[in-house]
């Protein structure tokens, strides 16, 4: 994945695509930061899973910024953040569909001894572990909440 990002960065620089160049540089910067963060082994390479997690966090940051700009009445800046997010999402695995998420939720709920809203955190944790960055946490939480409020 790192090689693909490096190649795409080089292509963006050669084609003078300022936005893509900036976004790809920020992703590479996030990788470097993760490798040099306290407690990290700077000599160890990041796994593809770690890189996907970092990229997902970068996309989430852009979405949160865009939401803030919309609330602040700055739609042009929100649009810019969403354009960056779109570029970042090209490097993420495909998102799970709602039906796929529902199936993961059902599997997690079927393992419960007692189906009640108190188990929400446990179920969300299991679903997030299985889905990884291919699912939105808010969507998972809503599906789990809906399912647990139904009972068995």
C-alpha cells in the first residue's frame, strides 16, 4: 500500500495536481508520525492493516472538519474537506453494505446469553472488531441499538 501511495504521489506531482499531492503527502506524514509516536518501534514497518486504520482516521478527520464548516456557515471550506476525504477513501477497502453489517450484528447478538440494551457496548465491540475500517462506527451503533431494542 505504501508503494501505491508513493507512486500516486509521484504521478500527482508530475501532473501538478495540487490537491491530490497535498492529500497524499498528509497520508505519508500520518504514517511517519505513527512510526515515530511514543511507544512505537521506528524501525518496524507498518502493516497494511495499520495503514488502513491510519487512512480511515484521516478520512474521519476530514468528515468531522467538513461537518464543522457546514455548521459554521462555510460551505466552500466544507466542500474542500470532502474533496480531500474522497481522495483518501480511494485507499480504503470498500465499505460494508447495511445488509452485511446487519448480518454481523445478528451474529454478535446470537452469541449473547441475554439480549438487552445493556449489552450494546459488547456487541458494538465485536462488530467493530470484525468489520474494521470497512464500516462506520455510528452506523454500527445505530444498527446494534435498533436490534437490541427489538429483543429476540
